[in-house]
């Protein structure tokens, strides 16, 4: 385990991304303890930073055989999804337009902020847990897997959730909730 601090996993842009990822995970893990307005506002601060930072990273080449260790269990995933669902209530559901099925459907397609955030959480938490091992090769491959998954699916899920959260935060009902 050489920690030369010159490896890409220690670069400023990667450390900033991992930091925002960890903060996002903590926010999602403690959703039940949050005020709804504060929770939504904090998500609307973290998600754009997360997107920008992930988008700006280079995807390193994998160096180890196999995939990085996955730490998030089905129970963890369900805990996050259920916590966000309970927090948002009926505001959890939104109409999705960026799904393949929508092109051939006359019916609206529903999606859930809670499921999008749980999917994102899974990727970020696995990255953070692998980073805690402090082994450059493990950190490198976890970063590579996370960035690949960003391009494949969770980047779009982040944008979809952010769009729905923005719509919620700007709604008159939500603004009146804040006043009560």
C-alpha cells in the first residue's frame, strides 16, 4: 500500500468528488432526521456539485481483476429508498420523460425520486467504502467503476431526481409548507 499522493485517486478533483459523494450519502442515510424543506434544499445543493464533479473526472483504467467490492446490501438500498419516500410522501413520484418506453406510450411513465436517489447512493457508498480501505489499486478501480456507472445510468438518474426536486422546491405548496 504505497500512498505516494501523486496517484490520480489523491488528486484534488477526485478528493472533492469523493467528499461530496460522502456528504450526499450521509444526508440520505439521515433523511428521517431532516426537515423536508431542509432535506430538499440540501439535495438541490449537493446533486449539482456531484454531477459537475463526476462529469469532470477522467475515468481511470482498472488495474485489478474483477469488480470492486460492493458494500451496499439490499437492506441498505431499501432503507435509503424508504427513508426518502417517507420524507417526500406524495411528492416522491414524478412523470418521467427520459425512458425508452415513453417513446412508444400514450400513457405517462411514473418514476420515483426515492428510487433514483437510492440507486445513486448505492454507487457513491460503494465508492466511499472502497476508498476507506486506503489501497490505491482498490480506490482506483472503485473510482473507475463509479465513473463508468455515472455515464451509464446514475448521471441521468441524478438529473431526473434534480429536475423533480427543483419542480417541488419551486411549487407554491412547498413554499407554503416552509412558512408553516
